[in-house]
């Protein structure tokens, strides 16, 4: 605190008696004050306005305006509210003292004056003023801090229920215009409680009484209907003050408006637990839910099932139409699956139905939690329904998209007792469905495990496989639909793993693509196929066209044309004996570049076929621009052709379209005579599939071929 009589301190003396005035003035100046004087009330007021003194020493009785009036006037004057005013009263004049305080005086001194005491009195008054100023400042900054923190304090007399609060709290929570006016300030606990949201009120009351009984400080969050009608989230901190006998007298604390924090917490939760694309629970949420459900199943000794649902053609949609279309498809799929699950609940009378049985784990992977099933069959019913749901086309923008799903199921307790095992086993079962041609469901079986482990180790052993010569080509014949003659064979690679045995390309080609092995492997396949064609020609005098599959990574590779040309030349076959198969989706990506590569291949005399044709058929417009010779209709369409009229129509349309573009049509995956018959009627040119033969090892292939030709000749003779 600075010296109250620092040279700056100005005292205004208002005194009509000239002797007293001069005496006081002398004395004060001697004590280090600066002084100014006025000899009556009006002069005093004018001097106050002009000089803004630090203290006013004011005589009570003056002619004209007396001291009381002047005091009141100064107080009413801007800047006069807090200035110390010391009044000079007559000795023993108690009435004047009272009036002095009433009119706003800070203190008084009695005349005749003891000057020594006067100085002390004035210094004391000045110091008190400084402290009061400081207190006012800190109160102002506290109020400001409260305003910023959207916080206000309150206290409550426990016995009477009388409630008091700061202006800030009043403004925040109770003012009906949400602002400055100060109307219904609650004055009792009941009034505050009346504004607490109904759902939260019992909790707020219970918590208060509980803490009161225990005499413990506490905090609680609740929602309150603010004066302006808005719902605010309030954080309340509470402490108790106790009397000497230990009884609580006063509760006091703060209310803070935490609405914004709560809303952003909710948003963060949303982001942390839900998938932004579909709005479904994400992996984190799902894992929590799964452990709850498992714990419950354990306790109640019940069964539950876990389903992995993977979309079969999702990558193709993403690749052909972009990520927006992919996202839209995921949204529609999730809606359909959710609805279907709701209907299944009704069907199964599943009383403990989980409101969120479906989650998206990422990519095109969904997972379904059947928290209460009676037996495994229930899960099969659900799986069948979900697959059925997926079959209907999806409208993505202007395009109709067809997808199917592969579902793997694991059940508790049969297939695993913990989350991790159940998830892994459902995943393994799903993979098995994919291997078996997709679009179906499978329950987990114990022997699936060993294959899955092998798949994990595949990456490392795959590299060695090429060095150790573990790959083999099998050949599947293609038959002329009109004459029945063998026209060619598709070379399909196999991996003879020393421990696992035969592994199909569906399992290791994706891994080979990821690891870059597909390029050297592809080169080997091309060379081997050319050698085989040459060998058959020499040994059996049979000329045959062999087709090889090229993967996207391989097709993008530099020097592919040179590799092919060299392989053909080295083997000594004609380029027309080699055909390459490329998938449709693979070509859609960088059409212009691919067209150049295809032109180069055909310039060599090598035929190009589009594999798995029909699954991305909305891009037929592109197809017209591609320099190709042949399309192979995907076995997904062939499979249902005799049962599903839509599939039949698609195949018939595709054949007609291909013919209009002068392309040969091969149907793959033909498994029975019904399919064969239908395809022949549609005008399909060549047939490939188990109906004639699976892919065979080279010597088996020759044996099969001879046998087939013999049977063919017999048939011809019989029908002739
Ligand atoms: P893809 O080119 O569409 O080959 C046809 C697949 O259908 C072969 O499976 C074949 O065994 C199978 N298949 C043939 N007839 C039938 C039938 O009547 N019913 C059923 N359900 N399936 C039949 P595979 O050999 O497992 O090959 C799978 C895929 O692996 C091939 O599909 C091809 O995309 C890829 N692939 C095979 N060999 C190679 C290769 O040397 N290089 C590359 N890059 N990919 C290859
Ligand atoms: Mg193929
Ligand atoms: Mg194919």
C-alpha cells in the first residue's frame, strides 16, 4: 500500500469559519497534505467537481447548503461515490453524527479539534479507501472471471432454505432474457430445483441429502432449464459449513455452465465410437459391446453368435465408380442389414434384442452380434436372410449395382470362449466362404484353423516357393459349344506347399500381389504355359490355345510385352496359341494406357480375353473402346442362370452385346447340363467348367482329352 500522505494527496476543506479553516489548512499542509479550501456548501461542491480531491473535510453547519446536503450531493456526483468524506461535527452532537452517516459520510471528527488525532483519522480513512478500492477491483475481476468461465457462486442456509447467488449466476441461469436484467432471482432452494430438468431432479435432491447427512463436499452434473428456455448442462460444486456443534449451517458452492463442453464430449464420443460413413458403431464400440454380451452369456449360460459379413464386389464398385459410390453403397448396405436384423428379431422372438447388433469394422467388413440365440440354427436363419437382402440391386446414383456377401459365423461357447477367439474364427469361416466362391455363409469348423495359420505364414514362404519350384500349372479345358471340340485350356496356377499341400490361387495371388511376387511368378506362368503348349504339340501333335491370367500389378509392369514375346519365341509356338485373360475392373482404371498395352499385345498376334465379365457390366461403354477378342462370363452369373431369371437375362444380353462387338464369348463355371443347354441356346461360343472337367495336371489333361475325344466320337456315331 502506498503512503496515504504522499505529496499527491489533496484534501478539500469546506468550512465557513475562517479561523478554523486556516488552522486546519496549516496543520494539514505541515503534515504533508496538499489542500484546497471552500467557504460554503456551493463553493465546496464546485471545488470538488473541479479538483477531484482525494478526501473531503466537511463542516456540518454552514450558512446556505449545510454539510449534510453537500455530502449527499457529492455522493450523487459521478466519481463522488467512493471518495472519503469526513464531517466536522459539534462536540457531543450525536444527532449530527447520525445524520452525517445517513447522508453518506465516511467518518466524522468532533470540534474543537484535536489536530494530532485529526491527522491519524484522515490517514486511517485514506488507507481504508485504498483497501476498499482494491477489494472493489478484485471483486470486479472475479465477476469478470466468472463471466468468462460461465460460472456463478451461491449459498444456501440449510435451516431456512434461503438461497442467494451472485449476479453472474443469476444472469447465466435464471434471467429470462439470458442477459442483463435482474428479474426472478431465486430466493429458495425449491425455486432452483424447479428449474432442474425433471429427469435429473431426483438425482440432484438425493445427492444433496446424502452429502448433507455425511457432511461431505460433492459435485454433480445435471441439466437445468434456463430462464430463456434453453437447456443448459450445469456442473455443481458444493461444500458445507458447520456450526460449533457440528451441524451443517450453510451449503455454498458454484454452478458452472458446461453445455459446450458436454456437447463437444458427445461429438467426440460420436467420432470415437461411430463410423462416420454409415453411422454404425465402429470397432471400438463393438469390442466393448462384445465383451458385455459375452459376460452376460457366461453368467446366464446362454449361446450367442458372431457373424462376419464381407461384401464380395465392394472393391470393384470403388474402383469403377469411385469412393463416393463406394460410401453410398456402404450406407445402403448398412441400412438394409439393420432393417433385416430388426425383422429377424421379431421372427426369432428375441426378447433380449440388442438395439445395435450391427457394426462396421472397416472397409467392407460388417459384423453382427446375435446376443441371444437358442441354437446355432438361429444364426443360419439370420445369415440366409442377410444374404437374401443383399441380392436386390442397389441404386447408386444412376447405376444399379449388384453385390453379394460372404458370411462367417462363430458361436459361443462352441467356437470360442473369449472375444478374440470368436472374432478370429468368424473371420476364418468368412474367408472359407470367399475361397469357395463367395456369396454364402459358413459356420466355423475346427480344421479351418490350421489353414488360417498357414495363410498367416504364407507371406514368407511364398517367396521361397518360386526358388523351390513349388508352383505348378493346372489346365482346364475349354469346349466349343457347337462342335464339342476342345479348343483350348486355361492355365491356373497352384502352389504345392510342402506342409500344407495344395493351395489355390485365390489364397495366395492376393498375397503375391501385395508383396510384389506376382511379377516374377507371372513371368514363370507365361513361360511355363508356352513350354506346355509346345510340349503337347510335339508329343501328341495337338495344337492348343492356352490362356494365362494376368493380374493388375503384372499388367502395369514395364517389359511385359517383351517377356511374352520372348516366352513365345523361346518355346517355339505361334503367338496365336497364347491368350491372356485380364479382369474387367482392372482395365477400367487407366483406360488410355491399357488400350496402348492391349494394342501392343494384339500386334504381336496374342489374343486378349476379359475375365469375370458381367460383374462390372455397367461399364460396357468402355468395353467397346477396348481392343479385345473375347469375353468370359463370370461364373457368378452362370451359377444361377437356370434358377434366376435376372441372371439369365443378363447373360443373354451380355452374349448378344459381345457378339455385336465381334467378340467371342466363353462361359466359365458351367457345372451342369442345364446350364450348358441354356448357354448354347443363348449362342455362347465356348464352355469351361466342372461339367466337362476341373483344372488338371498336364498328364491328367492329356488322358482326359483322349478319353473325351473317344466319348465324343462315340456320341457322334450314335447320333448319326
Ligand atoms: P479365373 O481366371 O476366373 O479362373 C476360373 C476359376 O474358376 C478357377 O479357379 C477354376 O478352377 C474355377 N472353376 C472352373 N470351373 C468351375 C466350375 O464349374 N465351378 C466353379 N465353382 N469353379 C470353377 P482357381 O483355379 O481357383 O483360380 C481362381 C482365380 O485365381 C482365377 O480366376 C484367376 O483370377 C486367378 N489365377 C489363377 N491362376 C492365375 C495365374 O497364373 N496368374 C494370376 N495372376 N491369377 C491367376
Ligand atoms: Mg481366368
Ligand atoms: Mg474368371
